C-alpha cells in the first residue's frame, strides 16, 4: 500500500495520532499536497457514506474527522492556490445563545473534508459576529447551526443583519440542527437546509455550483 492509499485508510480507520507522521512521509515521498488532500477527502467521503447508511456511528465519525484534520494540519502550508482549487469558503457557527458544539463542528470538519476552506466561529455567535466574519473572510457559504428551539429565531436575525449590511446577495446560507426543518429554512429565507453532515457537504457543493 503506498502512502496515499494509507492516508485514505488512516482517515477511514481514524488513526489520528499516526496521521501527522504519515502525511509527512507522503510529502517526503514526493506526493503533491493536492493528491494528499484528495486522499484525505476521499477517506472522509467514505466515512460520510458509511455513516449515512448506518455502518458507522458518531464517535467513529468524529475520530475519522480528527484524523483528517491531523493530516490537513501537515499539508495546509503546502497547499497553494496554484496547487489546489478549493471548492469554496465557508463560515460556520452555532447561533447566539446556543452552546451546542458537536454537530456544528462535525459539519465544519466534513465541509473541510469536502474541499472547503472553513472558518469555524464557534458557539454563541451573534448576528454581528457573523456579519463581521463575512466581511473578513468573504465566504461563499454561511452555515448556521441551532440545537435549541429557543435559539432558532437568531437564525432569522442573522439573515436580517446580513441583509441590512448589504452582504446577503454575495453569499448562500445553509442551516441545520435538530429542531431545524426545511419549512423553517424556507420561512426565514435560507438557501438550504441539511439534516446531517454528509447532506450538508452535498448541499454546499450544489450551492456553489
Ligand atoms: Co443540550 N439540549 N442543552 N446539551 N443536548 C438538547 C439539544 C435537547 C434536545 C435535549 C433534550 O431535552 N432532549 C434539548 C433541547 C430542547 C429544545 O430546545 N427543543 C437540550 C437542552 C434543553 C439543553 C439545555 C437548555 C439544558 C439545560 O441547561 N437545562 C442546555 C443549553 C445550553 C445552551 O446551549 N445555552 C444544554 C446543554 C447541553 C450540554 C452542554 C450538556 C451538551 C452540549 C455539549 C457540546 O455541544 N459541547 C448537550 C448535549 C450533548 C445535548 C444532546 C444530548 C446531544 C446534542 C448532540 O451533540 N448531538 C441533545 C439531545 C439530542 O439531540 N438528542 C441536547 C450529536 C450531534 C452530532 O448531532 O448536534 O443534531 P446534532 O448535529 C447534527 C444535525 O443536527 C446536523 O448535522 C449534525 C451531524 O449529523 N446539523 C447541521 C447540525 N448543525 C448543522 C448545520 C448545518 C447542517 C446540518 O449547516 C450549517
């Protein structure tokens, strides 16, 4: 098995501790950082699919995502615009008043695995912070997560603030989280809703065309 095949395998099997050395080995062997990224993404694609069909569970997906991240950390400095074409830029956060982190982080990591550059703003992110981050990072997609019915209205507030700041037309808005429904997404003027990380990645690809 060559180091690219091993990279794919290490993501699927979640060998996060061993991944930095393997990624360095893959670079030393003369592999392009873009090919290593493809192996990482492809591993995460497999994990997403296994999760979607019920063959993997959340803890395993998180460990795979951690392995993918460990590899990304090594190759990131080697990725240049000329080397790898990113699929887009995503700003993601859990909305104001909401401290639930796990689903949002998982979605963010899967987006990264799906080839997006992701700026994760963390939890309890106010509308003003989203606006600031959009100005700073000029993303293609803004992703919002909410796990509490009481924090759902902050998604609407954030969209309003983005409209007021004149930024709404330059971005697509994707939302998710346990209490979020497609009907709610439509009612607040979001561009998309995803029930899980794998669908969020697919949806993000559709949104950036
Ligand atoms: Co909280 N909590 N919690 N909690 N908590 C829920 C959400 C709750 C349903 C539990 C219950 O009562 N049955 C309930 C909400 C009820 C409601 O509003 N309808 C609840 C409550 C009430 C609370 C507190 C108010 C409890 C209290 O203090 N009295 C409090 C609120 C704190 C706050 O946020 N201000 C609270 C606190 C906590 C903990 C801190 C203890 C902990 C969070 C730890 C952390 O995140 N670091 C916690 C947890 C763990 C849960 C449950 C048990 C699990 C949530 C989770 O991580 N799921 C949850 C019950 C449940 O959901 N079964 C519960 C796993 C995660 C992978 O799934 O986040 O749904 P999820 O993400 C999914 C999808 O939703 C989707 O993809 C993800 C991957 O599949 N998705 C997106 C998510 N974001 C997306 C964004 C997208 C697209 C898809 O696009 C951008």
